[in-house]
């Protein structure tokens, strides 16, 4: 069967949707036409939806998911290229702020993947407290292949993934599947596609059965017990600042320009052998 690309939503259609059912808020990335890329507008709407869910006293937990075949493709490379050429950009929260909203939320955040995740999209997965993905989902840190460094996402990702697998996948940019992601610590569980609804329901039923104050304090406790970037907000802030500077340095460099050109022209970058 021939697959056709998902249509882009109308300009006034929301890119992120929020719904609440039985104490669970679901935040859905709904920009399948560009694979739910983290454009400025999507980041703004995502930040607002997360803030609204956190502020709702009736919400016990937050599900983060997406529409279409891809959970999140990472940065919107067209927008990045335009910004580097001087095009005006709308004010929007940057990725460190989004990740901190998820990691620092007083309510559990569950990433429920609808498909593949790449680059910054994997940062969202790592920032979440619990992450479930169908076994058909794939992952890749593609930054090195387009001439940039996975700097900002290294803060949440390094707090999740085992160091050997982290080194391999960061350095090679190779594709890995959901089972490998679970073994590496990125996912809580890789689930047979047909069983995703049951697996998600089991987690949500657990959250619905928990006392709200105890749930919030337990998430805080997990941060206190953790190590590295997860442990303390001030350490996360420092790490995000340093990694943001490193990311900006590479995104504005010659290799990144060549990497974006190769991506858009559907060819190998000049350094590929």
C-alpha cells in the first residue's frame, strides 16, 4: 500500500492538544505533517499545555504522546536554518525550559510513544518519569550526522541511559529499536504493539489509585535519590546553560549548515564515506 505524507494542519489549528479524563491529563503533539518537530510554535503550545495540566488540581498524572507515525523528530531544521539566516522567529520556550517543566513537574509525566523518536524528541522521552513505547518504534541520536552535538538533550538522556549504550548511540547516530532502548534505560518498557493500550492502562490505573500529595512527594523523593542531572534543580540549570551554549556553537557552524543542506537535498553530507 502506498503511504502518503500526513497533511500539515491549518495555520490556526493547534499543534498541541490537552484533554483530561479521570485525573489523567493527556498532552498530544499534533503536528504529524512535520513529524511533530519541535518548532517554536509547538514548543510554546507544549509549554502552555504542561503548565495547565500541572495547575489543574484534579490532575494526578500527565501523559505525553503524539499523532501520526512519529512521536517527535526533534528540532525543526527548516526553522533553525531560517533563523540562522536572520529570519524573525516568534518568542518561544527553549528546550531546556520544556525539559525542566517535565522533569520538575510535581506530577508524574508518562511518555506514551506512538512511533519513532529522534534527537530532541528522545530528550522528551528521557525527561519523563515513565516511558512506554511499542516495539516497532525506533530511535536515533542523529545530531552527529548533521554536524551538531546532542548537547542539551544530554542532560535528561544521560540521567537515564547506561553509559556504554549512551556512548555508542551518541557517537554513531545509528538506529536502535525499542527493545534496545529499554535495555539501555531510556524506556521503562518496550511493549508489543497490540498490547500498548493495556500497558498504558496499567500505569494510569496505578496513578489513579495513588494519593495526590503522596504521589507528588514520591516523585520529588526520586529526584533526591537520583544522581547527576536529575538530582538537584540547580545542577540541572547549570547543565542546561552549559549545554545550551555548546549546542548554539555547533548549530551555527559550517558542519551544521552542510548537514541541513544534505538533509533537505536527500543526499549524504560531504564528510560521509
